[in-house]
């Protein structure tokens, strides 16, 4: 008779998991290459040309929107830093004693 619980050794469980990697940039690049190959072959219908044109404009729109949002967040950060530096400069030149009175006036 075999006593299994005394002879049991712990082993790592193995799973058959193969992670899938999705590279959006690579897919966009392949789509662009395909578009340019179609444009060079010049066998495109008018409908396909319009579709390619719409995709190009949509890509430009997305890039400008992204750039605009990045500029806006950057500007907000710069304004906050300038405000913090001005507040620190004010407290350095006027002394720390006035901090209590300013805090009491704010509350």
C-alpha cells in the first residue's frame, strides 16, 4: 500500500499558455505599406481612393488632437510650477512668520 501524502513533493504546475503580442504600430505600418503599393499600381477605383484619402485625413486629425492635448497638459504643468516658485519666493522674501496670517486669512 502506497501512502501518497507522505511521499508528495511540491512541483510547479505547468500550463500551455502562449501569450499573444499585439503590436498596433506594426499593423498600422503594414496597412500604410499596402496603401502605398495600391497607389503605385494605379489600379484603384475611385471609391478606394476616397477611402485611402479619408484614412489619411483621419490619421492627421488624430495626431493633431494628441499634440494639442499634450501641449495643453504641458502648459498647465508649467503654470503650476511658476505659481509654486512665486509662492516660495514670496515666503522667502517676506519671511515665514507671515505664513500663519496668510493661512488664517484663507480659511
